[in-house]
C-alpha cells in the first residue's frame, strides 16, 4: 500500500500477462506494468483498502525453473475486512538469475467488475 512501484516491479519478469474473467492484458514494458499498478492502486484507494493478505494454498515445481502457485487474497480496510469475498489468484513464476519472478497471474474475481477492469484494462 506504500505505492512503491520499484519494489512491485522487481517481483515480475517481462513479458508477462494478467488474466481476469474480463480478459487478458499483456505487459511488454515497464510502462505497461506501471499502468496496471496505478489502475489497481487507484481502485484500492477508492474502496478503502489499507492491507492485502495473501494465503498460499499450493505451490508446485513444474520444472527446475518454473513454479505454479495459488493463493487466496484478502483485502482489508483500516476498520476490518471489506464487504467482499476473498479471491483466488494463480501465478506462474520463473527463475531469473536465481530470483523467482512472476510471468503470469490469473485472478478469479467474480464479485468486483471494477477490480477486473483495473487489472485487465478492459
């Protein structure tokens, strides 16, 4: 929630893509990634998110350089949880010089079309 794009972007490897029920968004440049970051951050500010908690459900090595995982994301406001359900996210990470970085994230958000729009740009 600090708005630190550099820390956020360090977790990703380009090219990458984000998927929601609304569509898929390809990220080829840091500018593409910054657009998603800013859109989602603006959405979170509008709905009052102050904390994000991700609980890992599963993680699996596909090979020596690829991990797929699934986590459940819980969004909170300062006074407690938001009035919406937690949602699952499936990600693919690859080993880039000894550092694990996300190259794909699939969000299964079925109760917040504006969140999907912020992620997918649709």
